[in-house]
C-alpha cells in the first residue's frame, strides 16, 4: 500500500460521509422546520391556554364539599 492508495481511501471515506450527510439534509431541515412551527404555534396559543386555566380556577373554587361533613 503506497501513499496514493491510503490518500484515496481517506478521500473515499470523506466522500461517503458527505454523501450520507447530503442524503439526510432534507430530513434534518424538515425536523428543524417542524420544531420551529410547533414553537410558534405554542406561542400563539399561549393566551388561550392561560384564559382556559383562569376560567377553570374560577369554576373549581365554587364547588365546596364541606356540607358533606355536616351532621
């Protein structure tokens, strides 16, 4: 094995790594886009979630089961 063969193997490995990376670039980009869209959607729905929590708290404080303990 001479230096040319070893250098060829090294470039071949780098070419294989680059090819595999390029093969999965669309999946990586799609995953990142989905994460950003999910984050933006959560930020847009945050006021509604806070409103629903506030409304639930008001309804739960009205229910009082202390009358069950009276004799």
